[in-house]
């Protein structure tokens, strides 16, 4: 029988929303902010804890993410250094007992608890791989789970690449997990947000 491993969810929500032109985490969808949708998905999942990395300069964001179920909030005052700094920040505050981290993006409100749990279940059932990446009808995306042995590699990442470069380098040690649904797209631009809002009435 495979032993359960302590796995934490890390939500990366410290971007500067340059393409949107406004703080996108605070935009609303179905009565909640975008970031709150992601928080709900993580808190209701089988993850052992939830960490959120935010940009402290966004008005109201700290209060928005300081909710029951969120274990830690990290204020990333170097958000202009790119996604890699947010990723590292999340790893810095992981508890020592955490053996894996599953990364989510704060601007993907369509990711659900189901996707997080499918990834976690695949990892718990077969711990042979260092990385477990979601796939949406063949299109790779988030969430992505990294075992602890990959943390040093992630800490070496620079700029705005996030974990993509590590996944590329260790593609042979990466297991894709098919979610069987359409890709939960990022909300990067005003057109993306309009597309999201259209889903409310479709």
C-alpha cells in the first residue's frame, strides 16, 4: 500500500496584471472574485494545506485571501521580478513536512476541486514520477505537482518562466494526468474576462 504524502497547494496570485490594466484577482465572476474561486477549489481539495502568494500593493487583496482554510499568505514585494519569484516564495514558506507542492494560478477561476484531487490521487497512487501535470484533452496546463526532490530545481528558476523550464528539462520524469474537459484558460486580458463572463450566461 502506498503511503500518503503530505502535499500542499500553493496559489500564485502576485502578478501585476499588466495586460489587463487592472488588478485581475479582484475581478468578479459568479458573485465571487477570481482569486476566491481558486481558493475555494484548493481549500475543498485533499491538499494538506493552502498557501497563497500575493502582491501586497493590490488594494483589498490581503483581506480577500485571508479566509478560513488558507494556512499562510505570503506578501511578495518583488512581484516585478516575474513568476519565478512567486513560485520561490511559496516554496520558502512550505512546512518542513511537506513532501510535494501543487501549484495553481490565481487567474484560473475555472479550475475546480476535481482537477486538484485527480492530480493528487494520481500522485498518491503512483509516486514514481517527480512531476505530475494536468492535461486538458491533450493540452498541458495547471495545476502541476512537484515532489520535494524537484524543489531545488524550482528555486533555480529565474524571470517569468515559472516551473515550465523545469518541466521541459525533466519531461521524462513527468506524468500527465488527463482531466477530460476543456482547458480552464487564464484571465490575462479584457477579452479573456469577457469570455469568462459569457460563460455565466451560457
